[in-house]
C-alpha cells in the first residue's frame, strides 16, 4: 500500500507541477498581511517548485510562521494572490475579502511546533478522524492508511496509545503521520523541533529527510541552521516581512550576497 500511496502522490504532484519542470508549485504574488498597524508580510513575492524543500530562515517576528499560516488558510491576507500550480488559491476580492479555494487547501498539510493532537483520542483516532469525517473516507481504508504511515514512521506499536503516554518526538511523528493521511502535495513544518530535546530532534529530522527522499515538497521554518543546511534544496531569508535573499543553500549558508543576510547568519553561525 505504501508503494501505491507514493505512486499516487507522484502522479498528483506532476499534475500540479505544470508542463515544464521549472514551473512553480506555489507562487506568492505581492502578498501583504497586517496585524493592526504591523505589516508582517510586505508585498511578498515567492516561488517554490514541486519536490523542493524550501527552508525559511530569519529573525523572530520576521513573518516566517505567518507565511505558513497564510498558506494553510489560517490567516487572511490584505493584498495580493497565491497560486497553487496554475490555479488561483488565495485571492482578495474588490471588497478586500480573502477568498480561499478549499479544494486546493486540502492538498496542503501542516505540522506545528506543539503537536495539536487530541489528548482524549488514541493515535489511531487522531489519524483517522479527519479522513473519515471531512473526506468521507471509509473507516477501514483510513485505518489501513494509518497503519501504513505509522509503520513508515516507526510508530506501529503505538497505534492505540494516547498522546499523554508518548514522548515529544513520538507526538511529533504522530502529528506528521496525521498530516500525511490526506495525501498532501505540500507539507509545511513550523518550528517542529524547537520544543524537543536533541535526541528527539534527531528522530524528527530523520522522518523529514525520509520524506525528502520521497520527493515530498516541503516548506520549513526553523531556527536550526545546521538542519536547514542538511535538508534544503532552496533557502530563503526573510526580514521585516520581505524576502531579502533566496538562493541555493550552499550560497546562503556560506557566501550570502545580501548584507542583512550576512549579519543574521554571522550571529547564529558565527560566520566571518
């Protein structure tokens, strides 16, 4: 079944990738987001291709997590538009109202820093709730899929455990499995290792690297520069709600072109 799931994901990704290899899977065009008088995304333009692992770095409060929440449809935008493949995904109408194509939103999965598991439900129920209730998937199919994903993540023995009995790393793996249950074409990771101890961080990094080997498109916000270098195919530095630099990770982490990027990385990596 895992092979079938992977084949379906590859076919769907190819469909949304477009006719040419370099066509974007996701494209932000002039996206602005404000919280009151604070502009956290300032006419932002950003692209990523299918299969890319786009790592987003920048100082606290620069708009990184907001970018992911906007892309997931959890925050409205004030201006601009976002495309998924060639399809309009998030737009703003003439009255300033955000419009979201929910059929596209269902192709995006997100994993948060603090797991967001239902504590009163078993691991199995956490994984199958949305596919059964939202997608109308047969319970037997959802349970089979849950077993396959948990096996892939080394969690098959925790199927009927409750979140309170799991370690932080195990909870995060369950959260990743839950996001994968709906077969997304893009996975968003928002600081998923920042609350974990080093051993648990290694567990989650391995899962994400395994997903990378399967060509899963990922957008990753992290403060862990060493992991960012390890997993990224593209890297973006954001500050003040703007994309300051977007380039190959080898350039970003060794010879960034922009002074603002160099100043930031000098502080966190002690580059000279």
